[in-house]
C-alpha cells in the first residue's frame, strides 16, 4: 500500500465535478476515521484502572509504527533529506497529533466517562474552522450554518452531561491539540509522502514519549499483559492509529479540515452508542436530541461551500 498525498493538500482548487462527486471520497475517509476513533475513547476509559495513561499512549504508537513500517519505513528512509528539510513541521505535528493528544485523552479517561469524552472532543471542529478561517479559507454560509447547528448539539450534550470533572479539562486540552494538528495537515508539504509522513510522526511521537514512559514504569510499575490489556492496545495501535490517522490525513487532503471536522461531529454519537453497549453508560433524551442536531449539522455542512 503506497499513499502519496497530492498537491491539493496545500493549494485548494475549484472542483470541476459536482460537489457530491468530488467530496465523496474525502467524506468517506473522514467518517471512517471518526468511527474508528470512537472506539479509542471507550478503550481509554476501559483501561483506566489497568494501564497507566502514558504507558497506554506509548505502546499505542509503538504498535502503530510497527503496523505502518512495512508500507512507510522505506519511503521515509529514501526521503530522509526532505524530512530533515521540514524537520520543524514534522516535529510539531508529531508533538501535537501523536505524543500529546492521545496522552491527554488517556489522562481524561481516568475520571471522565467515555461518552462525555466524545462530547467534549466533538468541539474540536469549531477550532479547526477558526484555524482554517485565520488561514484565509472562506467557510461559506451553508457550511458555517451546519457548523453552528452541530455545535449546538455538542453544547446540549455537554450541558446535559454529568458533573464537570478534572478529566473534562484534559479533554478540552486534547481537543485543542487535535484541532491544531488537523490545521497543520492542511499545510503539509506536498513532497512528504502520505505513508512515509505517517510513519515518521509515529516514530517521533514514540521517541518523545520515551522519557515519560520510563518515568511511568519506574514510579507506577508496568501493567500485566493479558487479553484484557493487549487486545485493546492492538486495536488502538492498528485501527485507531495506523488506519484512522491515514484516513483522516487523506480526508484533510481531499476536503480540508473544516468540512472533515463537520463529519467529526458524528463522533459523540458513535462514542455514546459504544459506551452504552460495552461499558453500560446510559444515554438520555438530551443526548438523543443533540444527536439529531449533530446529524443535521453534518448533512448541511458537508455540502458545497455556498
């Protein structure tokens, strides 16, 4: 599998086909990443009492880089001169999107229910839109309206959620990191191949976490490898990292962070359903109403930029 992101990653062009045709692949990639990532919030919550947050994050990215290595390691080595030329960009994306973001999510999982984590994380598309607007991209009335409707759904979810905890603050910080990462993807140099870029960020992210991993093992001790810990780590390492990050990066390339971010509003719905089925977390009428608002906003905002 070889994936090279096209030049449109940095220079948006006017589509020559109908919006539904030109945006469909990007919307599918964004939806795939969103659904798969929903499971990682449930995993973070499910492992909160068995795997320390930093160790959870570290082994996630070790597994992820091993999964991507057969497809991206050789490309990354051949393009090492390009990666050195863009070292600051690659380092910043690795820090925000790999090392810090997932660690904050795992930390939040210690005290915050998975459904609430998904609700708060769904606010990140608002920040994506702000970052993209600051970059000079016009959102359009339809997309901005869809964004506001979906945001209202998220606000209702958070307002109808349980007590506000310290974990919620960790999730807000995680949402900021993810939005910054997504905004940076829009400006990714076209010569950095997609799979090679992904592999490189996983390697750098794991290396950035290595000192914290060593400190966590020394202070907290390691965790016991068992099906209940290894299988969830394999899921977040292969599916939520290798597959979902590749799909999300591709979506940003095809449709930009704002439109992909609107699809990302589907995440609290997926997380709420998964947390109900797997963790027994309940969903009430405010959640159901907000889900309707989120879906309506996604349908409206994912269309053309008018």
